[in-house]
């Protein structure tokens, strides 16, 4: 019997060679190659670990404390208590609104109330004298003493003074009438004079938000109108009477007991102003209710007629205190009044300009009347250039 072992051994060897040919092996690295592979493996591992650490740092969201305290939930809100911040919030500054500061009231400050006499645009003939009166209110915090003054500021002075003391005290909130005697320029035109006030220590002030604006007098100077009726030239054509009876015209002189009527062609007005036009000097009778009145002949009034005159007290009549009245009788009716004006010896006089339009077409008797306001001492009252113009 033959043995099978050699053939079996040969078959196994052939099979092993075939398997080795189908699956070739990588060549075994040398010693240097093995070291290089090991170093590269370590470096790659370290790089991978560093990258994982960086990713972890970037993806972790740090806890940021809220700067505002957590509000306490209301009864209808979630009751879970939030975790307190790990870092104490920074306190925000408290915003406190500024305390308003009161605006101080200026010491010297005036407010215009009204024109007592000579409204803006009043007409005068060239050289005509008149008195401008403003009513002002002290709206400052300081009292205006008697040493305060009215001062000319700019424009046309109209023959007025550079300054004139108030001569009275005006407390904050009070009003005062301030007058100045002026004279219309000699040439026709429109004129404005600006005035202010001056304190006792020399501060100039006036009106407006900053107390720097002036108050003014604005007039129109026109050529003399036609004189339709000159009462001064016809004064003795009037019937003059007082409480003592009918007077002879002209009177023999000034009579402060029974009253008198005279004419002065160059009168000196209170304050020493010399005039060159005629003035009727009307002195009322003495005693309670003393008066003097002159009733002129009939005159027919036309549309646009105006009565003009300047009234006041004669210079030196320091106790003068009277009431002037312009009355009339129209078409034989009852006596009626067109205007009344009180005058005292205060260095001021008043310019009258009365519109007669309501008497258009009527036959009128004008009556100039002066009342003694209680007594007739020094009541030397004048009507300067009384006339009707058209």
C-alpha cells in the first residue's frame, strides 16, 4: 500500500502559495520608517485633542448676569424662582430730574396800559402845544421812587425836556399816569418821539420782554385848518355868568370871589411856558358850587368840524383845582355835555380835540364852563386858542 502523505503535503503548500499571491502583504517598514510613523501618529492625536478643546470652549455659552433685578412674579405668573446670577449685577445710576429754577423778575420793568391823552396819529397844527400822558404799570420787583425820571430816548423830542422826575412813588403792581408837555414841530409831517424811564441809580429801562423797548408819542402835523369859529376872538359876544350873577365882559380884572372873564394875548402856562396865542382867563366864583360859564352865539356845525383848545392853570396859581366842561345847546334844546376834564397845578396842561360830527347840520350854542371843585382860591383857568376848525 502506497503512502498519501507526500501528496497531501504538496497540495497544502500549493494552496498556501496561491493564497499569498491573491492577498499581497505590505512590506514591513524599516526601523526609521517605524519611528516616523509613530511621531506622526502622536502629532495627529495631539492636534485632534487641541481641536476638540477649542470646539468645547466655543460651543459653551457663558452665563451673563442680567443688569436688571428679576421682577417678582404676579399672582397670575409662573411661581418658579429663577436661579440667582452668579455675578452681582452692576447698579444703574438713578436719574433725578433737575429742579426747575424760577425766573427772577427784573428790578426795573414797565408795562404800557393806555394813552390817556393824544392817541397815536393825533393831528396838530405846526407849533401847537399839547400834553402827552401815558398810563404805565410797574411790573418789576423794585419800587419807583420820586427820583425816577421820564427820559427822552430817540426820535423827535417835540420841544420836550431831556428828563423829568416822576415826583411820586409807584410800587410793584401799581399804575401811574406820566405826562410831559410837548410842542408840535413847525413843518407838516408825521413825527414820533420815543421815551423811557430812568431809575434813581441811572438805569434806563422800558417795556417788552427785556425791559428795553420805549413807549412813544406819534402825531401828524398838518397845515392850519380853516377856523370856522374863533371863540377867543368872539368871547365878549358870549353871555358870561357865575353863581354871583351875570358878568360884564371883559371883567375889570381877576376876581376870585365873584368870578371874572378876561383875555391874555401872551399867557404864561403852568410850568413857565410862554405862549403867543390868546387865552381866555376864566375864574369861577367862590363857595360851594362856584362856577363860571360863557354861552356863545349860535353856530351851524358842519360835518368834520372839531373843537380845539388847550386848557390848564396859569403859571403861579399853585392852588388851582378846577373842572373844565364843554357844553352845548342844539336847536334850542336842553344843555348837554361834550366832555369834562379836571386840571390841577401840576405843571401839565391838556390839549382838547373834540369831534363834532354828532352835531352835523345843527344850530349850536357852545358853552365854556369852569367849576371851582370846592373853592376858588387860585382858580385861574385858561382856554388857550379855543376854536372850531373844519
